[in-house]
C-alpha cells in the first residue's frame, strides 16, 4: 500500500485502540516491522500516467520533469508578477501576454 494509506491505517487503528493489521492478509503491521515492496514499486514506476495539463501519456519517471519544465500547457505566471501583474495561464500563452503586458514599461 502507499505511504499515505499506510499512515492512515496506523492512525485509524491507534484511534480505535486496535492492533494494526494488513487489510489484505490480516497480519500485524507497524512502522517498525513494515518493508517496502521494491518489485511492486518498480512495476508501478513503469506504468504510464497522464499529464494533468496536456493529457498526454508519459512514464511515471518522466512526468515530473514534463509537467514542471516541458509541458506547453503547464500553469505559468507573468515574468512581471513581482511588479504586480496578475496574469496567469498556460506556458504557451506567456510570450503573447508579454507583448501586451503593461508592467515592463512602468516606472
């Protein structure tokens, strides 16, 4: 199970004052006697995942870089946001916004 579900399971059982058991095989589990299943992690890392912005499919190992650096539809703010420009939109629209942005010429 993922770390989030594992922590939720531990917290839930602690609130109920019960022994934490695996929901699948019912063996006792705790933070001290759990192990990572590297074979499953490797398999999951090779599954495709959809980009949140452009909806193209990528390997999980590539998605973070794609969404933060490459995706033309990733959310972007204006280069002059520190000066007060509130524009935000997809990265591919940034250059057209910068041609009409009034903040580079403000004193």
